């Protein structure tokens, strides 16, 4: 509900415009999210920090994490100083890429907390503190660049775009780390893809038509087509008699006007 709540609250609290298409975009985002949740696969069962460590050490996830870290550093040190003030995607991509590390850390810390209450020595496990440090660093970076984005760009645009980017990264991370795609049926795959495309459509409506004055009151005027422009005809073929159609004797010359 972050997409509709942020858009609606920014409209009433900050005076930012939210037209009829924007409201429809919020509704589509909620519908798409609901469809994704219905068809979401179950995680591969991971109950201990040792199992989580094995997951994090797999070559596929290590390569994926290295690529995300390289992209994040490129965005922070090269693209953000140059294009961050003018392009909404720069800061939000940083937040989304860092979100992959924060979500993985939260998953691991959830296992650690369960183990702590079960009496396991999780505080002596090095992965616990690695996850804590990673979570603090990633959340701090996300908050920093999300606030920068909110200071520059429209709130009703920041949260939907951030939601799409963040969701994409999180889904990809879960697929690689926990191999959720193995247990998904064809129906679940189609449902997940359709739900995600519905979210993207909702965000597109929020962004593409944000400056249009569209409401239920003026919708007929917006949809009404303009007067058709007169067709331009070939001036060599259209000859209008200046005598306005009066009968002219055959022996008198006729005068014509060429119109374009």
C-alpha cells in the first residue's frame, strides 16, 4: 500500500497533483501486487544460520552480489554527482540495488532471532554480526538517497518508481538466493508476470499523465475529439466559378479562381 498511500497523502498534505489517471494507477498497483502475492512461491526452507551461510556462499549469488555492488558504486560515485539532480532513476536505482542486501540481511536476521529464542548460540556466529552491519549500512544508504530524491522530485512519482525497481531487484535476489523458481508452476509464473506488468502499467499512468487535468467532471471534454480540419485539396483540380453558379451564356468567357 506504499504506492497509493504516498500518492494520496502527498496530494492532500503536500499539494501535489493527483488526477484521475493517477488514482487509477494507484489502484492498478494494488491489484498487481495482490496478484503477485497470490502466485508467489514459497521460500526454500532455511532454518539455521549455517544453512543461510551455505546459501550466501553459492557462486551464483556471489557473482550476482558482486554485480550489484559494482553497479551501486558506479551510480554513487559517477552518475549521482552528474545526473542525480535531473534524472529520477539515479537515486532510486541506488536505493533499489542496495535493497537486495537489506532484504537478504533481514531474512538472515529473522533466522537468527528465531534461533536466539530457541536457545541456539547465534550471537557467537559471525554471520549474525555480518548481517547486522550489512543491514545498518544498506538501510542508511537507502534512506539517504531516498530523501535526496524526495527533496527534488514529486513524491507521487518517487514511491511508485521506487516500488517497481525495488520489487524487481528483490524478486531477482530471492530467485537466485533461495531458488524459488524451482517450485513454481506455469500458472504461478504467468500470474507473477501479469501482476508485475499490472504494477508497471499503474506506475506508467501515475508518471506519464501527471500534468493532465483529468477528473470525472471534465472527462467528457478531455475525450471529446476536436473539429476535423478541412482537407487540403489539390489546387490544380478545384476550380470555383466566381459567378457563384449563375448561368452564363456560352459565348461569354468564364472566370475561375484557383483555391488551395
